[in-house]
């Protein structure tokens, strides 16, 4: 059976953190378009340069580029049973493209987990986020400390603070989320796919709530 789960929510709400848990639990790949863009930026290729010109300003990378990237990712063998989508779709046009793509693969979006938290929490979480250079694992200087300061627990690579997590870019990203991504709340509510999760609780509490949603919605999971 193909399983596709979308994590929707503002920047810093915990999509990446929870996606990793869900991906482990369901043995599906965690696909973060942000991580893929950052890998291309690191390589310094054309896609990376283009993506960086948007990401550094807190703007969305254009739909055609992002959709093509996702389509390409889905051709890889680890996606054969589905995927956990973190940060895609971010616009209704991306959601339409996803529906067409999944249809062509014989699947559909099974569940959209919409994680919420107030803006103060998002700003606090992003200001203290430390991300790993190798695979985008995330830690927090207060809420999710690595065992050794500056080192990823999982793969030992260096932890760094993303440029776009600076206060002024974060405010832009939250505004862009409200204008361009929040319409997806209605989009997926109308399709009866959306479940809201209260993201203000601790990482463990949010994870427990998500597990209970998965049990209800994916009876075999
Ligand atoms: P997103 O992918 O939605 O931008 P992340 O998963 O990267 O969010 O989380 C943003 C930051 O907040 C990270 O530093 C992470 O460790 C921390 N974090 C995630 N979930 C929680 C939570 N429930 N409570 C406190 N901090 C959290
Ligand atoms: P966060 O974890 O804070 O939600 P991401 O790592 O998902 O941030 O994304 C970082 C940046 O990459 C976004 O601010 C945006 O510029 C770009 N990006 C990621 N996913 C998409 C997407 N689906 N569409 C357009 N731009 C995207």
C-alpha cells in the first residue's frame, strides 16, 4: 500500500522534527524540499544558486522549480511505498501538482498533519535551532540539546545556525506562510484530509499525539 503524509504548518513549528519520527515509525523516506534545496546550495550548482536567491530572502522558490524537484525525488527507489512530505506542498499550485503526481503513481495524500503554535514560539524555536550540515537533523539550544555542543548526535557532523533563521528573515517567512501556504488549510479541510495537532506542547507530547492520529487514520500503521 502507498502511504503519503503531508506535514503542514508555519516555519519552526516542528515539521522536520516530527517527520523524522513518523518516517522511522512507518519506514518511509522523509522528504524535505528545504533540505534538498540546501544540499544543492552546498554543492554550488545552478539549482542551488537559484534557490538561494529566494531562500536567503525568506521567499518561496518558484512553483515550477519546486514541483520538478519533487517529481524527480519521487523516481528514487526508496519512495516505492510512499513518503513523508515536510514542507511540500507550500502553495495550492503545488498541492494540485502533487495530486496529479500521486494519481499517476496510483496513490493519494492519505493524511495532512497541520501543526500549530503561536508566533512567539515559532520565533523562539527558530532563533535557537541548530541544524546538522550533513542531513538536516535539528536540535535546539534549550528544547532539544545535542549530547555534545555543536555536534549532531545522529551522524556526528557539525551543527550550524541557518542564515534564514535570523529574526528579520523569520518574520518574512511567517508572513509568506500566512499569505501563500495557509490557504492549504482550507484546501485540505475541504478534501477531509486535515487533522490539526497542537504543536505548543513538548516534542514528546506532540509526537504522542501524532502517533494516536496515525493509529486512527492508518489502521495498519
Ligand atoms: P520546522 O521543520 O517546522 O521548521 P523544526 O522541526 O526544525 O521545525 O523545529 C524548529 C526548532 O524547534 C528546532 O530547533 C527543534 O528542535 C525545536 N522544536 C521542534 N518541536 C518542538 C517542540 N514541540 N517544543 C520545543 N521545541 C521544538
Ligand atoms: P522550515 O523548516 O523553517 O519550514 P524549510 O527548510 O522547509 O523551512 O524551507 C526553507 C526554505 O526553502 C523556505 O523558506 C523556502 O524558501 C524554500 N522552500 C522549501 N520548501 C519549499 C516549497 N515547497 N516551495 C517553495 N519554497 C520552498
